[in-house]
């Protein structure tokens, strides 16, 4: 085989690998920046959860509602449901 044939064969075999390696290196570089942003968001979320844990009741449920002085407004008239049958 001649040197030209060897060069063409090497370009065909190794060219896509080299191009893929360059693309992979760029994505790794971008992933590091994304990872820093993700770590920042996770740290903020953990801080918010820690603050919420301090204000939540010990059993983990919601706190009791605060009582209001005003009476709730009635939205509709409630009719009593008849409990006895009429004789037909």
C-alpha cells in the first residue's frame, strides 16, 4: 500500500473518532458549568427545607389554622333533608 492510501485509511478510521472526541470534550466542559448551577439550586433547596423543618410541627403535619373572629359567610341556603317517608 502506498502512503496516500494509508493516510486516507487513517483519516477515514480516526477522523470521526477525533471529531467525536472534540465534541465530547465540549460537552464535558459545559456539563461542569451545569453541575455548578445544579449544586447551587440544590443548596438553596436544602436551606429552604431546613428552614421549613424548624417551623413545622414535630409530627411533620401542618400547623393548626389560626382562628378568625368573623363568622364565615353562607354561600347557599341549606334545607333539611327529610328523614321520614310520606305515606303514598
